[in-house]
C-alpha cells in the first residue's frame, strides 16, 4: 500500500485499517514529520521513492511548502492559496515532474 511506504519512511505506525463499502483498502497512519512546522524535504524524498497514489492530510504551513517544493523545487514559492478544508491533487508525471491537477476549496462546495 503506497501510503504505508511513505508513512514508513516518516517513522509512523498504523492506527487502523478498514475496508470501505467498495472494498477499497484504507489505512490511517499517525506519522512523525508531517507537523505544521516540520521540514518538507524528507516527505518529498519519501514520495519520490513511492509508486501509486498517496493522500496526505495535514496542516499549514507544511502542506503549502510541500506543494511548492514538489511543483517548483523550492518550498519558498507559494503556489497554492490554501483555505481550511481545501483539497489539492498533485500528480507526478512520467518525466518525474509534479503538476497540480486540480483543487477544491470550501467556496466551490457552497456554490
């Protein structure tokens, strides 16, 4: 399971494991290194060693810096204007480059 690999590199331990209604396997991890003020380089390295889809749920400013580092190569480049409750999909393409595929903010859901 891809997130297990990322979480393993972040020195984590599984909290629960369940099967959803569509038989999708879901794992939840508590991971060190994903805190609001933690360094993003370690997570980037773990993501680059991992294949498949990964979902990271976290806080700012960590997620904004991680998105910037993946897409631009520098965590200082603010490329996503996160709002509380936002979801951003960042995809890694075959050439190894990361690109923002889509973003959903709470304002879009409230029409």
